[in-house]
């Protein structure tokens, strides 16, 4: 169970700027095991951003939803 929690923390740390694993020292093996958690973390980020952006005034919601990526 501890290995799975480290993998989940590695997924959040790898995909976001949140310092979830502040006291943990994660290594490549933790990130390798984190692969199955990437879609879950991505869905949580997208769902949270969409819910937040939908409740804000339109210009501010657009700024929250903007990822900074260009096509």
C-alpha cells in the first residue's frame, strides 16, 4: 500500500506544481509506478479547472482554464 501511495504522490508531483511529496524523496521507480495514476490526476485537474472556470466571470474563467499551450 505504501508503494501505491508513493506512486500516487509521484503522479501528482510530476503532473502539477503542487508540492505533494514535500517530505518524500521520490525516485525514478516511483515515477515509473505512477503511470496508471496519470489519467486519474489529469481528470481531477481538468474537472477541477472546469468546475472553477464555470463559476467565475467569463474573462476570469477563461484565464483559469488557459493552459498556456499553443497548437
